[in-house]
């Protein structure tokens, strides 16, 4: 605030209410009172702004953002998943894996998202899950093993349990797990 910098708040809707109230003063009044330092007020210098990032929706255990807070921001940007080609490039850049496998993996991720939107899956593959999957398969794919088996085994260890959901005993839903493993196999490119 004193230096006129940007304050970036990640996962803002996980913030406790007490902290949020302090932040509201910084946004609305452009000042905060530091009570633990003798009630000293800190004024914002020109250029100070607050940028908040958050995930929203039913799949996130977060605090709701009320209209009064949202109204204090002059603009809202919404981001979606990357297109499959861009996501495959990202996997390749981050993991060093083969382009054909990165494309295969991105197609599986896209299909999980399509199925979640139509409520056929309880969740979808996140970019973090996709990158974890890619990182786990890169080295084994350099060996002589079957790429389909390597991708299936790595899926079981990374993103698949979160996407498949759990049964009443807390175990990964077997029927959905098998559907997802079949999906991995179905997207295998010819010659791989």
C-alpha cells in the first residue's frame, strides 16, 4: 500500500472473514488501521490496487463472495481451460514427454471435462492433475514398456481417483474408474 504496488490475493474466497474485513478497508477507504501497532493508519499510495484470484463453483469448499465485495472491483475476468493443442504443448514443455503422448493426455483431459459438464462424472481433470500425470509417465515412456499401460497406471496414481469419485465406503468408484481407464485407452493414437 505504501509503495503503490499491486496486492495479489490468491484463493481469496478461502480467506477468513476477519482478514477479509481488513482487505475491504484497503479496497474501499484505501487505508487500513494496524491495531497491533497502536492503531496506526496506513494510507494507500497512488497505484495501489488489489487483484483477487479464486475458484468458484460447487466443486470447491470455499467461502461465498457476496455482491458487496464483488461490486468493489471494476472488472472481472473469467478463465477456462486451455484448448487441447495448447494444453498438449504445455504438457510437453513442462514434462519433456513425447508430443503424441501429450496430445493423447490432453484429449483425455478434455473428455473428462465434457463428461463432468453433462454430469456423467463427479469431477474433471485439472491442469495440475494433467501435469502430474505427464511428469509421472515421462521417464517410464522412455523405456520399452507399453505406453497405454504406463498412462493407465500413472492415471490411477494422479488424477483418476479425484475424477472418478468415491463410493459410500470411501473407495474409488470402480465403475467410473474402469470407464476412465477405457477412455485413456480409447484416445491412444495409432502407432503408439
